[in-house]
C-alpha cells in the first residue's frame, strides 16, 4: 500500500499537510523562491515569540529555545560552515569512500575526524553524476565560507555519519511511533538510500542557511541571500534526483520500499525533532494507477518562499534530540563556534 492508497485518516499529519498544500493531483516545478523579508512563525533564540500551544494535536508541546546569544555575522557564517562540513563529508564518503581535503577543515575549536560510512555502489551513471555535481557545489561553498571568514574560520568537528542501528541516520529516519524495523536505515546500502540520506541532510542545511541569510547585518544581506539561493538550488537538484528514481519504481511494491513513502516518513521524523510547525515534506507521491505529484521545493506558506529553520530547530534534527543539548547524533562532540545548542523542540 502506498501513500496515495491510504485512507485519509491513516497517514498522520504529513499526509494532511500534503493535501493542504497541493490538493489531490497537482504537479510542482522546482527551484528556490525569492527570499522575502518576513519572520513567519520561526521559533528560535533570536526570532519571534514562541507560539502559544492550542488544543490541536499537532501542537502538543511548545519549543523552548536555549539561553539567548548575540551572534555576529562571522558566528552565523561559521554555523553554516559547520553544517556544510557534515553534508560535504557525507557526499564525499558516498562517492569515493574518502573525506574532505585536510586543508579545507582546519580552524579554531576542537578539530575532529569522520566516523562511519562507506563508498556507495551507483548503478545509474546519471545519479552518480548528479551527486557528484552537488558534492562539488558543497565543497565550493565550504571554500567560499572559509575565504570569507579568514582568520575567524572554525575547524571541522568530529562527525558521525554511520548508518544502521543506533547510527544518526536511523535516528532521524523514523518517528517514535513507528514499529521497530526488522533492519535499520543504512544510507550506503544503495544509491536510492544514499539519496534519501542526502535529501535529509540537504533539507536541514538549506533551511538553516536560508534562516541565517535573514539574520546577518545589512552589509552581508546580498552575499548571504546569494549563498542561500545556491544552497536551495542544490537542494532542488538532490530532491529531483530521488524523485526520478522514485518514478521508476513499481506501484505494487510494499509501502516500506516505495521511495515516495519513505521520504515522507523521514520528513515526518524531521518535523518531530524541529518543533510544531510541521512544514518539511517528502518528494512526491503516486496517485492512482498513472498519476503522480512532486514536491521538489521545500517552501513555507503560499508565498513560495523557502522553508526556514532556526539553528535551534536545525540542531534538534542533527543532534537527533528533542531536548536542548549541545552534542549528539551527527555531531558527537557538538559544533565549533558560538551557535551550538538545540532547542526543546519535540512534539
């Protein structure tokens, strides 16, 4: 049974969200929308007030930000760099089995290596080429951030990108209500699973970068907006790569094997770890025997602006914790730099 075959009430809030956004059979084109100057209802230590919970089942907990901080532009750029270290390391590991160039990981703070992961067997040349292009873009942005920061650059921290039981990817792949699986999520087991992992990390990196582009000083707004647009473009590319693989699947497969279904379940897990807004999304869905829909762009609201996550929301996912913590998940020793603590986001 696929996402499109389920009864309306059977597929939790993610399905209701999908229907609210797109109706029953709309098809969307990808691309990053223009950044518009509104705060929406983003929750974080430097943004608007925490929303008041209502009787709705989708807002059973109020995200509580960690102690407030005053961040400079360099602090924000370093936060984006710390996230790019993770995403870049994952892509390089899957493509070559290696790591980022040593010269691209130095800086202040506690430097660390990368544990877990392995090279992926790509059976489709176009998929491999797409992942390679996105990896080159991420590496290019790492270089850009490092050059911009100069002597203020932070080092790559210790990273855990392991798959399987108790690995961070499995920790963000399922919601707590899911029945424990017979096998655990290993993004290195196939090119399709690797794309699922890439979509997850890209979603967090993109949405956090967009949020930080709103927060920088006036003199940095243009550069930060251009940077966020580049991250958004890469996010659309990697989501589209997974979407193309999903379209090739037989609709008769069990739901646990359908990439559309799996992408929505992973999006729901991210939604549980980043607070009550419930805006992340899978890549699309089958509809009936022949129709389908796509969600190539992660967007927030009817204005088609890019979805945003505060650092506190993003780190809730990357630390795989709904509590306010400063390490865990993909960052066993935390991030280097000022911005490093997640919020109390779990719902």
